[in-house]
């Protein structure tokens, strides 16, 4: 896994992985599709969900499959708005 010394991805790295896996912005992607262990997925997405300027571009849903606790809710999928490019 790339990223900083804590093993976490930057926002840019997360978006790049999302696009490669989902095929485009606005498409729901299972969180379990990310090449991370469960603990890393929860920590990574929770850290971005806590930042209003970032979290407004993330849309979490519960659509079956493995659930992760993000922002106090159980979710299984994420979609990211194309507008996130404004802050990358």
C-alpha cells in the first residue's frame, strides 16, 4: 500500500483507487473492494468523513455485503462526486 508513514492514503490516492475500481465518479463501490484490511478501511474513510470539506463529496450507503462503521453508521458502499477534483 502506498501512502504516508502511518500507512494511510492521501485523499488523492483514495480518489485514484476509487476511480480505478469503480470506473468513474458517482458510481457506488463496495468498501470491501479497496485493497486494504478492514481496520484500515474504517480508519481511512472515517478520517475523511470527519472533515466537512471532504465528506460532502462522499456518499455512503448500505447495499449489502460487508459493513464498516463510518461516521457512526454501518455502511457497505461509497460513491464520490466528481466535484471532489476541486480540492485535490
